[in-house]
C-alpha cells in the first residue's frame, strides 16, 4: 500500500483504488494470516466512493488511506467483540472518537483486526506474515500483521504494556504509541485505565504521524521537529537486556551509533529503580484489569481464558498496601526516568527480546515497553532488518512526555539509516487456516 503522503488531493490513487487494493490483498493472504475479525468490502468501497466524490478542497489530510481498526475500538458499521465469544455480535452503534475523527479526515475503514482476548495475554488467531508458525505479537496482533502484509496503510492499536511496540517489531512495521492522553479512549475497551493508550501501526513513520495527528486534531504532530545538529542519544540496557537475543543487542547498538552520527552519546547501566518500576506496572495492570472486567467476572467467568483469569485473580489478591505503593512508585520513577532526558534527546532500547517466538501460544514479553507505557512516555518501534531466522527485528525509541514531534523526527531519521526490511513472502496456500474466518458482508 502507499503511504498517507501519496493519497491527498486530486492526484495519485483514489480512495476506491486504495480500498480495492486492500481487499485484494486480504483475499490473497487472509486464509493463512487470520488478521481480520470482520471485513465489510462493499461498505468500504461505498465509503471510499463517497470520499472520492468530495470536492478536492474538502478532502481531509488522510484522503484515501486504507485503515484497519483493532477490535477493541467501537465502530458504528461493524461489530466490536473484543476478541471474546462473550461479546460475539456486539454492535455498539457508534464509532470510537478516534475512529470518527479519522473517517472525517478521509481514512476509509476496511474492517476490524483481530485482538488478543480483551487486549490481554490470551493470543488472537493471527499468524506472523513472515512465517505462519510464529506469533505476530500482541495484543494488536491483526493490526500489525495486516499492515506488514500490505492489506492496509495503517491500523489502530492499543497498548497497556507493549501491545503496539512489540507486534510492530515482530512484523517489521512502524509502531507508534503517543504520549498518554494524546488520543481519546472514548469508545475504546478499558483494560487498565491509567495505562491504556491508543496508537497506530503503519507502513512508515510519516503515515503513523499523520494518522495520530488527524485523530488528535493536532496537525503539528504530522510535522516532525527539525532535527538538531546532532542527536544526543541515550543507550539503555534495561531489565531483560541479558535475555535479549544477540541480533537485538547488536541492532540497538548499531541504531544508537547511527542516530548519534558522531554526536554525543551516553550509555546508562540499568538504573537501580527500573526493575521496581516493572513490578509496579504488573501490579497496576492486574488490579485495574480486575476492576475493568467486573461484569465478565460476575456473569461469564468460565468463558474467560485461563490467562485472563490468572491476571484478574492476581489483581484481586493484591493487598491494599502494595497497590498504594505501586501508584506511588510509578510517580517516583516517572520523575527519575524523565531526568534521563537531561542528557539525551531520545533513548534507544530494544522493542522486544528478539525475533518473533515460534508458536501461537504466546504474544511475547513486554519487558522493554511496560515501564515506559506506565510513565506515559511516547514510544516508537522502527524496523531494523531481519534477524538470523529471517524474521524482523525492531528498535525502540522513547522520548519525554509531550516530545512526540522530537520522537517522530528521530524515528524518521533512524528509518533512513536502518538496514532494509524486505516485505514478507507471498501466501502459503497449502497451510490450513489457524482459526475462524472473518465475517464478510
């Protein structure tokens, strides 16, 4: 698919062209990929025709962008089922705020992408577009896979721990989690209210920035900050570094050196407070998840996955003293993390432990993203070529809260310096589908 910069005005492809190409790619690869919970081809083509019929001067900044929407964000014209049979067929009758704003900006919703159950630890049926025997990551599984497979230009995701950054790395696409609160969570499934962040997976940094800028109604976000004369690059080896695969460790080192380009670099050993921050994230995630799913606990407990039951039970069992300590710890370590940026414009660290793990039973470990999510800092996953098993590797950039334009400028520069990430191979028609087919209208 093209990027958002190629779709505006009367020149270039039409919205109908974009949607037709998206539907063709879905027909070609969906049987194996399982990226979609629901696709409305006729409805998307009709919406694209309406967008194309607008006077060129009335078209929005995302005119003709083919968009996937994670199945935890409400859509008026498609079911929103949260990846759970408990809510099968649920029709909210309205769009989530960000979906409505993106439609108004000219994007065309092609369908709903598969999510891990309730955006939690139990995997979706989606496979990795580079190798269907490997996970695409989660919980924004279908969004990452659909963008990587060329089915859409961009897809909305959400992140409570590492649910945008990690699948972006596993699928070789850009994943952008903006500063907490940049995008509205109205009409979005609540998993952990103080952690949940809406973001985007996209074919490139410019498209990711354009989508978030439109959804936030902040056009300046689509215009990166001017690059400084030399990036001050921080290189962090946080908790989990020793478990990271050598290809990931090399990628982070190479990316830091390349982005600094001879300029100042600072390398930190793991701060003494970092591991505690990860533990605090776990407490808050479990407690807030337990509260968010009170209705499902009361009426459908046996229909929840064992993984989600365990997380909820963990949250219910947390003592009051530990909960209060976790909230206080978050505030304290957020200040410590912000101090790192007195010495660096951006921090470079892994997006995931390695290439996508084999099997579909797990979506991977969020160890490198969870704390930054808890602190509300913006994060960007940039592809960094392929690892030794032929699967993508991602590098994560983080900036201070509110410094999204700085982050996007650094990410765009890093993408220019990165080794190429070839597109995934074509469909493998002799493999059986891994789950139910999406509903088609």
